C-alpha cells in the first residue's frame, strides 16, 4: 500500500513538473502504482481499462457535453450580449460601473452556461474596449473579470457539481445545483464590494449610466427568453418532471433555437461550437476516467482511510479541521484545474467531512468554491490566461489587483463554510430536501 501510494505521488508530481497534461499524468501514475498491487502487469492493464470504462458508464455524465455545447452556443448565438446589456441596467448606476457590469454579466452568463472560460472570454472581449475607451484601469477590470468568471461553476448548470455528484457516490445533482445559487451570488458580491471600495477611493471612474424605464424594459425584454430557462428548470425539477440531464438537454435545444431566432447563429458557428464541445467533452471524459481509476486505487489500498485519519488526528475540533481543509484546497487548487481537483480530493476529504457531520451537499459547495478561487490563480488558472488575452493586459499586471479580490472571496468562502444554511436553505425551500 505504501509503495503504491509513494509511486502514485512521486510519478504524478514529476510528470506535472515536466508539463505533461493532468489526465495523462494521473493515468500513467495510477497505472504504475497498479503494477505494485496486482499479480501481473496484464492484470493491472485489465483493471485499469475496466475502471475507466465503468466510470464513464453513467447517465449523469451525459449532461457534460450538453452544457459545454450550450455554453458555446450562448457565446456565439447572441445571448451573451443580451445578458451584458441587462447587467448594464442592473448595476450601471454604481461607481466603477463598467467593472461592476463585468461581474454581474459573469454571474448571469454562468447561471445559463456554467462555463468559466466561456464567460471570461465573452464578457472580457465585449467590455474591454468600452472600459479602455472610458479611461478605466484595465488591470483592475481584467482582474474583476478573472475573479468573477468562476461564479458559473457554482451557479447552475455546473459541470463541476455534476463531476462531484459522480465521484461522491451519487449526491443528488439537483440539490447541488440549487445549493450553489447563494454561494455563487456571494462570490460575485464579494468582488463587487471591493470594486465599490476602490471606486470610492478614486481608482475607478465614478461615471454612472441611468436608464429610462422604457430603455430598461426593452433590454429586459430582449434578455428575458434566456433568463426564463432558470425558473422553468427549477420548477420542473421541483415537481420532478425532468432530471438534471434532461434539463441540460432542454437548455441546449433552447439555446440553439434562440440563436436561430436571433439570426446570430450561422452554420459555420454552429459547426464550430459542436467541434469545440466534442473536444472539451473528450478532455473531461478522459480526466474523469483516469481519476476514477485513481480514486478506486486509493480506496482499495486503504490510502483514503489512512489520509482521513491523519487529518482528523490533527485536531478534534470541527472548526479547526474545516479551516485546515480550506487552506489545503486553496493551496492545492492553485496547481490543479477544478475537474481534476474534485476528482482527486473528493474521495480523500469527503469521508473526513462526513465524520465531522457535514452534509455531502454542503461539502461539495465548499470544495467547489475553493477550487473556483484556484482556477483564477497562477500557474494553471484557465480564466486568468483567457481574461489576460482578451483584455490585452499582461499577466504580471493582474497579480496586484487580484490579491484583495481573493481576500474578499475568501471571506465569502468562510461564510459558506461555517454557515451551512447558505448552501442548504434554498434546496430545502425549493426542493424539500437537502441531500
């Protein structure tokens, strides 16, 4: 057991240091570790192949290509621009309005698409020219886009929460989705609070735009078809008319129809969205397959139990342990994207959390929140690189304005961690269950 765990850790770390993709690093390290716990190399190969195949044989995973495709269609089908216009109406009256708008737009886009990268790209590409023209501090604006774009991984639909549901042993996806609303809003709100503070200090323009009732009504009417899917899906799931996968299917079809009706979706952009969704799905599925194999190895060798007992041995105080788990996840999240992070750490930390009496739904939100902060940080922060590229702001200039935003987001994380009702109250009200 010790040998397998050592090989797994050393090989995985070495491959990551040499720049090998995460999925290949996990797969190779797991296979080499399997050689030490199976009778023959052939057995290790067979077991590995069987675990990959069985982990992908899940109806829940059908939702992943659907929501990836939906995010692509929203980005090219004219929906993103309508949501940005709505954000202008909602927060255009605040100081530093164009920076605040990017945060709200990311939250709205995330509530529909569930893609942090697509959100950062769409919002950044649309607002950056306007922000630069208005004399805004571009590093601050780009940093706001980076920090707020992961909101879409908490506000449903969320591929991250689907992955967590699978790896945690079947935590209800619909409950996880509803549980993510308030924490996602808190994440966005924490960034907006900081932007308001620095705008008052004169670091952002205090120009505001107030819309007339007719203008606001017109913009809301244009965005209403996209927004309508959120309450419709919640209501259908509440009444058990559809499950999560069916809801994502409806969202994808609905998005396609809207793009065609808006006449902004062409055959070329449709084909491009399908190809990008196929590539993205292949990457995620490979990662899920190899990570589930690694999780099985850790569980079968008793490594998960050993690590859990080691963590619990540090302190018997649940508040202290939650703090330690948050620190670990924040640190480790800087090196891993959210999907492999969930796949690797859920089987290790979830048993610990359950021993502390923490609901799997609540812990799933805590883990996702932590890793959402992680994907906005170097060295592997995907939204960081996307936002830097679309805003033409060098990465080196983003670090300083990002740090206080991270501090405010960590405060929001603390509230979500130590106040379970922020995650569990809404599922109880809307769905009548918390798990």
